[in-house]
C-alpha cells in the first residue's frame, strides 16, 4: 500500500479507529489492537479510542504472531472472555450489526468458530472460542489462522451476511480507492509508513 494501513482514512476515521469502534458497538470488550511498537503514530491513535495497544515487537511472526499476542493478553485478564472476535486491520468497512450478529450466533451455538460469508466469500471478523486458543500457537501453521479454521469444517458455523465489508481485504491501492473514493492514500500524518500493521 505504501502507507501504514492502520492509519489510512476510512471515511473520516483511521482504519484502526473505525474498526475498534465497530467492535465495541458490535458487543466486543475489551478491544485489543496489536502493533509492532508501543510508541509512534499507531500508539497515539489507539490511545484516543476504545482499544488497548498490545505490542508484538517488530510484528514478529506476522499476522498469526499478532493474534497470539492478543490472545495472551486476553487470557491474562482477571475475567478472560469465553470467545474472541479477530480481524486484520484491512477490513475497516465491516458493519457493527454484522459483528453483533456474529457474537450472537456464537452465544447461541457455542461453536468453536463462527465466521461471516458474503456472496460465497468468507470474511472477517472471525469469532473463535477461547477453548481453541492454543491451536493458533501450534507450530507449522503454513497459512496461519486459516489452517485452524479449515482443520475441522464440522466445528465451523458460517453466517451469511449482507455486508460486503466482511470480505473487503483492502490490501491494494485499487481496492482501497474503490471502497473509499476520494480518500488520500497517505496515512493520518500525511506520510507513507510501514504497511505491516495488523489489528
């Protein structure tokens, strides 16, 4: 993307701020944002919103490393959650109602994994029971969290949603401009940055 995705404009708010607010409005608390450093523009942006920054130094291990850092933080709480909703930062257009529906579907079903599907495409956020958190830390996950999701189709509940935001995956300038026409590609500070920041 040529810019830090977490700080891109998503219709008046940065990707990370919009996603954090969406998750809160969808019934998720606490919200954990994983970044490569505890300082800098991302840390400042997270501090302004409802999320808590958890550091995965240098983005170690990529997306799955960041997910594991978030899971460790949540498991360490005095009252850890029974399930977690997770999403990469490049899905900022998902609707709060979609998140709420996924959370409710998990509460009713207690499935190991609940995920949204839009027009045949799986998307995010994914809701996973904390009882399977250890599977995300296993060695040899060639495709990260996807390997865990695909391991046993019988424990996955798919929820059809009328929300194209779940499958946006805004990881190229073309996709970004299609979703947010007129938005500048530079981040909040107006300067390009690293693109590997994950939420």
